């Protein structure tokens, strides 16, 4: 029986041991600790031949630590053929290789993967194997961060054109027309600053609407909000999207800050403010979710939900930056 058939027999009608966590882009040490605790718990409570999948959710992708072949048995078949060519037909090594896979959630993102030892290595030599696993995960987290920064810089490039449009439109308006459109008096000397603010909010709104659309199609589907909140996996993914959106907004302003002369101080200030802001965001999101659950049959407008939560977050980041200008 070849490895593909053995794995197929082994995984047939057997529950897969799964776990996952969100990798905070501001807390590499925390991600390492969660990874180590999760894998250590696996080795203490399961066996080396247990089918498992550890999912690390990131801002623009996901990293999976799992036995090779768990997602595609053909991968294990290919590995087996290559292994036999390398060591010969008489080698009777039935250990399952362990793979770490990074799947970017971007339009042209390509899946990357790397084999790191075997599941037996993890169980039998944890202290030696974990640093090797973390090194690969850390590389993929860095690749994910590069994707995030690239997205933010694209948004900032677009914001320059949007800002010019806003400024030109404001200049063509009379003071009365500006007051009618904006809601309050906007003086001539305030036009440039306000146009930058409006351009930032335009880009942030694009981020927010993208998050709401993802949630609607990938999490909500045809389910009621109450059904999603009662499902552990869907609920955790829902709140992952909230944290994810927060960091996408935060890094937009961090990258915007780099053009300032005292950018280091400003970025440090934003990161300091973040500690309380993300707690407030989570509390706000939870309270709004609880209100929506008052009527279990109630539907929820995710566009309004995400906008009401995150536009104030963006406005606060913008206000904090103004303190340095």
C-alpha cells in the first residue's frame, strides 16, 4: 500500500484535530508563544499519526501547519515518488512529512509551502523541531507584512489623485455651497487640509467596504447573524476580520506618517494610541453584535456595521496625526 492510499485510509471518516489563532502584526512574540503552546498541546494530547491542521490567520492571508497531503493527497504521492528516487525502493519510512503553507488572500498571490521535518520529529524532538517551524512561519509572517505595506502604499498613491479632485471641487464652490455640502463652514485656508482628510476617508471606506463584502460572502452567506454568532468557527472568523480591518486602517496611517519629518515619533505615538483604540473597537463591535442578537431573526447590514465601527477609528488616527502637523 503506497503512502497516498495509507493516508486516504487513515483520514477517511476521522475527525481532523484543528486549531487556529490570529497573528497580531504588532506582536511577533505573542504569535510565537501561541504557536508553541498550540503545537505543544498537540504533542501532549494526541499521537504523531493524528491528522491535524493549525491555521494562523494573518492580515492578508493564512498560514497552515499540517501533515503533507492533508489538503491534497496528490502532494504526498509526488513526495513519495521523489523520496523513493532519492533513497531507493527498499526504504520503509512511513513517517508523514509536515508542511507549512502560506496562502495570500490577494488577487495574484501564489501559495508558498515548505516541508519542515515530519510529524514524528515534532512529537519526538519538540525542542529541536519547534525553532525550525517558527523560522518558516516567521518568514511567511514577514511576507504577509510586505503584502500589507504594499496595499497601503497603493491606497496612498490613489489618495493623492483623490485629494486633488476634492481640493479642486472645494475651490470651485462658494462658501455657502461648501457649508451646504460639508455641513459646516469651511474657510479657504482649511481647504487643503480638509481635502487630505476626505481623501484618507475615501481610501479607508474602500478598505471597510472590502471587509464587509468578504464577511457577507465568506462568513454570513445565507445565514442569519445569530446563526453565525452561534457557530464557533464562523464567530472567530468574524472577529478576525474586525481585528484585520483595524490593522489595515492603522498601517494606512503609519505609512502616511513616513512622509513626515518626525515620522518616528508620530509612528510611536500611533502605536501607543492603538493599545486603547483596538480595545474600544472590539467593545464597540461586541456591543453592536449583542444588539443585533436581541432579535434572533434580525438581519444585519454589514456595510453599516463596519462603517459605524471603523470610520470613527480612522478619524481618531487622523486626529492623532494632526497633533504632529
